[in-house]
C-alpha cells in the first residue's frame, strides 16, 4: 500500500505564513540600522515589540492560556521559516521564551513566564561552559545548599541575549547528589556579572556574553521544574531551538527575496550555474524596481569561460556591460591528438560555444550585452580616486 504525503499549506498555515512575512517586512526596515550600529536602540526595539504584539506572533511556543500564540510545532516552523529571511538575526526580536519555562510553578509563572510572553521581561539560557558544550553532563557550575536555598558558582559561555535579558535560566549541579537542575536567576542578583562579550563573525541584534556566577544566593523557589530535571529540560530546549534554527535557514536561503529588500542592488552576478543567462529580476512588490541577474558557466572550474562585467556611470543611468572572453578554437575536433583538439574539447565542455547547439551557452543576448538601470543612489567618486 502506498500513501501520498501532503506537503501543501493548509489555509491556516498559509495565513500564518502571510502574517509572519508581513511582520518580517516591518522588522526588515531595521536591518540597516542594526548592521551599522551592531544592534538596535530602545525606540526600534519598542516599535518592533508593538509590531510583534499586533501580529499576534509573540511567544508562539507558549499556550494561549498564558498569553502566547499557542502554535503547534509545524505552525512554529512556518513562522520561523518566514522570519529566517531577516538579516542580523532580527528574527530574535520576535521573542519565544525558552520552553523550560513551561515547567514554571504558578508563582514563577506570574513572575517570569507571563511577563516574558508579553515582551516585558526577557530570558536567556545559560547551559554551555568552557568544557561543557555538546555534552552538558560535563557542566561544573555548582548550586550548593545554603539554608533553604542555594549558592550558585560557575561560568557560562555563549549566553545569547544575555546583554538584554533580565533573568537567566542556569544549569547547575545541585545539592549533595550533584543533581542537574535549572535555576531562575535574576540578572541583577548580587554575584551575577558579565565577564566579557566576545565578537563574532556574524552580526546579531543581541550579544552572546560570558557570565560569571559568584556564590549567587537563590531561594528554593528558584528551582525550575524540580531538582534533577535539568538535563531533561535542557534537552527539550535544544531540540526546539535546533528545529527552529533549521526552519529559519530555509527562509534565509530565499536569496532573491533578500536581494529585493536592498534598493542598492543593481546586479546579481550569480556564478557557477553552468548556464550563460541574463534576466531581469523585478521586485514583486514594485515592478518598476529590481536588478539584473547574470549567470555564467563555471568560471572557476573553466577559466576559458570568463565574463567581464563593467559598470559605467552615465549620470541618469548606469550601464552594466557584460562581455564574454572566449578563445576561438574550432569546435568539433575529430580526434584528440593535438593541443588544438584538446582546446576545442575544453571549449565544448565549458559550453563556451556562442549560440551553438549547447543551450547552456546562451544566445548573444545572454553574453555580450549592455544592461541599463536607474542609479538607486546618488553617484560620486570615491575620495582620492583621482590621486
Ligand atoms: C551563536 C551561538 C549561540 C549560542 N547560544 C547559546 C545559548 O544561548 N546558551 C547556551 O547555553 N549555549 C549557547 N551556545 C553554545 C552551543 O550550544 C554550543 O556551542 C554547542 O553546544 C557546542 O558546544 P561547543 O561549542 O563547546 O563545541 P564542542 O562540544 O567542543 O564540539 C566541537 C565539535 O566536536 C564535535 N563533537 C563534540 N562531541 C562529539 C562526540 N562525542 N562525537 C563526535 N563529535 C563530537 C561537535 O559536533 C563539534 O563539531 C551558542 C553557540 C553559538 C555558536
């Protein structure tokens, strides 16, 4: 028996995708500011917060009864896919409290989960340590019994959102039995400090600082989900986070949508497609705008297949002149006995035969042509270019 799998979006999923894309379009307006400032100011954060709440996409992983959007895992994936198209990790401004918080007691819920769902508080998760990454069972941070509470001591690395979070979910081994346990620790508790904020090769709206916990005193009500439940809850968090990362990478792969967001893109030189082609890429939202996509046969593998691209400033318009650089060995060599024969074969394999039988080579319009675009910004010489 065979069963067909149904991959089409249901009306509900299509609606969610539309909502998430609309929200992403609002947040995308902050990409430049974030890129230039390595983060956003309070006004931008406030505007995004309002947009998230208006879209109803706050805390999509938290049940509706606690104020979240209460989406299923599949629905969350659809939302994250759309948000993944945002650069600078701006998807992280659409807050999703860490799922261990679903294990809050009623009073913890009032103090942490519900304000986090509303976007009034922000959590960060502190599991990883210098010698405990893939294997959290190597965690050395301790929570030593102190009266009815604990004193937490240790260092945590890669605490994403740690720069703005006002509480942390910390994995430590607790009590005499070293039971892996999560603790809710307020950022301003005495003994909590940021040791350093390393720079990363990505630009991210938040930071990933390293934290030190120096005998931080917490009460018994700081235990999240029960003593000894730390690994189980951590596994649940990593599982959800990794799944959502995967979903966002699908959205991030929508390069065309990304390029349309930047009005200064006039040309997309899209190499290594094994096809010579030139096509206009009109912005679906504004067909008067757009850019040219120029693809080439594999330049690196086949250096005989080179395309020169020049951009000329004519004031009112820009000319993008593309020229193929060919060698002109006659193709169709009968044998492979001479160097000319080998060159001919090379040319054939590289689809480097103008308007021949190989469709990959493209027509004259795909090879040597002048493309015009309206300059998207005032042009000027680079200072010192004349000297
Ligand atoms: C951008 C970013 C954000 C992060 N945010 C957070 C956060 O908010 N909170 C938090 O607690 N942590 C966070 N982390 C840490 C992240 O969870 C760890 O980086 C991850 O668990 C891997 O640990 P590690 O970097 O120490 O690598 P390691 O564990 O040292 O692994 C290094 C390499 O060895 C491989 N490896 C490890 N063990 C094995 C094995 N047994 N068999 C085969 N191969 C193995 C791994 O796959 C990897 O390729 C973040 C990391 C990054 C990069």
